[in-house]
C-alpha cells in the first residue's frame, strides 16, 4: 500500500500536454537576476544584431566558454549564464538586441578605476557581432562605505551632473549621469545599505535595462525628425488638392492622379515608420516600468531618475508620438479627399451617362422618322414598279386581241397596289418587332 507521501508525489494522469505547455510555464522564470554581493564590478554591453548575425552570435559566446574550459550554451538558448573563473558571464538575446553582462568580484582603488571590462579578452570583445548601442561600467559598493556628498559623487562621473535616488525603498542608493565618457562607456554606481543579494542583482539589472530601453526608444527620434519635412510637404500638397476640390477647379483626372500618388507616398511613409514607432512606445513603457520597480526615494539635492526621464526622455517620446499620429491622420485625410473626389467623378460620370442616353433617345426618334419616311418612299417605289408591270400585262392582253385599255388599267391599279404594298410593309415591321421582343 502506498504511503500518503508517495501518493502526493505520484504524478497525476492528465490529458495530453499542449505542445508549448512547459515552455510557457518556464517563461516567467527566464532571465533570472544575478545575485550580487558587494563589492562587485560589472560591465554591461548591448548590441543591435541583424538577423544575419544571429548564427555567428551563438558561436562567439561558445568560443568564450571554450576558452575558459566551460560548456557552451545550447543551440536554441536565448539566455545563458556561466562562471568563467576570473569573471562571470550573462548573455541574453532579445528581439532587436543582445546583451552581455560580465561580473568581477571585488572593488578597485576608486570607483571605475579598474572596470570589469578589463577582465574580458579584448580581441573577443571587439569581435562581438552587432553594433554597440549601450556600454556601461557599474560598481556595487559595500555597506561600510558611506554615500558621498554631491561633489564626491560628481567626481566619480568626471564632474558631470549626476542623477540618483534611494532604491529598494532606501535599501540602497543608485547614481548615474546618462553620458558616454571618453572610453565609450557610461557609468552606474550603486551603494549597498541593506540590499539582499537578489535585491542588489535586480537593482543593477533594472538600471542596465533603463539605459538600454531608453536608447532603444530613442531610435525613433531620428525617424520622426526625418519625417517632419516630408509630412509637412505632403500636408501642403493635400491642402492644395482640397482647395481645388472645394473651388471646383482643376481636371478631375489630374486631381485623382495627384491624390493617388500622394496616398502611395503616405502609405510608404507609414509602412517605413510604423514598426519603429510601435517599438518605441513599448520601450518607453518598459523604461517607466523599470523605474517604478526601483522604488525610488529622493536624496537631498539630487534629481531622481524618474524626474530626469520626465524632463529629458518624455519630450522626445512626445515628438515621436506626434509624428506617428500626424502621419496616420494624414493618411485618413488623403482617404477622405480621395472619397470626395471619387464621389465627384461618379456624379460627373452619371451626368455624362444621362446626356449620352438623351442623345441616344433623340437619335432613335430621328431614326424612326427617317425609317417611316423611307418606308413611305419604298411603298411609292414598289407601287410605281408594280403598276408598271400591270401596264405591261395590259399591253400584252391588248396585243393578244383583248379589248383592254392599258393606261386605264394602270390608273385603276394604283390604289390597290399601293394598299397591298402598305399592308405588306406593315406585316414585315410587325414580325421584326415581335422577333426583337423575344
């Protein structure tokens, strides 16, 4: 007999699993945060990767693992962590970019004096597939070191303006200047007060993601700026077409050609920018979400990360949103103008059709009168020739000895012959009319 514990561990017999059941169930556990204990140094790199470089990316990570005698990531892996001895690697593959994070235990003589990037093989780092979008040096400072004053913090960032706040409801403090320094990297400084290892890892990861998603969101700003003069030119052209429609000027076919070309140009611009603007909205939401997760607390004399983003990032996002909305509204306006012009062309075509039908009716009446005239003339001609034949027959009878007066016979036969010809023409016309009605 099975014990109670065995019965609980015994798997239940369930219906057949969905093909992606376990993949979806494990998705919430993907990309776990790296637990960190101060002092710790980190180097973070995010690169934009083209689809053609994805295959080379996996091989590059595998080469680094083999260099330190570690197992490479599986072929289908989209995230991977490995302890390489002198450093720890964390690799993540995202939709548009991939990120590499390297961790090194211990602290340097001063903040950023000995960055973790120095522990990464330089030739391997230079050959990472993709184009750099974010590179950050980060340091997690131990608890026994107090948070410096404003000038002390600024010195670690080359004297730049620094933003920061308490994170984790005051369990730590994070600082950055959101600038690229002379070595091509930004800087992030986190002071541990009461952070657990997982809190420290989450906080540092969120700071990395804030900078990455901020840069990814800003990719739409050059697109919006490039579209601005193009959209303005299309709006002016549409206004001219609308004015011509309102005033009734211009040829409809020329206006329709102009609107068709304008609609194609607008749809081309929408197609080129729709994905980028949509991605920017998603990245902006991620930035705000990561800032919310930091649970910031204001530090005296220091602007928080949220305030910095509201003042510096949100206006750029508003510009992108305005360009996207302006382009979609232009597309709708072109569609409405095309509909109006199509209605106008349809009304004009209907009027032309009515005029054509009226002309056809007039021609039909004229043809009927001509037909009646021709029919009357044909009856006269038939009567003339038939009476002539009657006259020849009368002359033949007179020559044969009959007492016949040919002119008198011809005169008397005119009316009967004419009546027979008219009846015959009427009979033929009726048969033709009946055949057409069938």
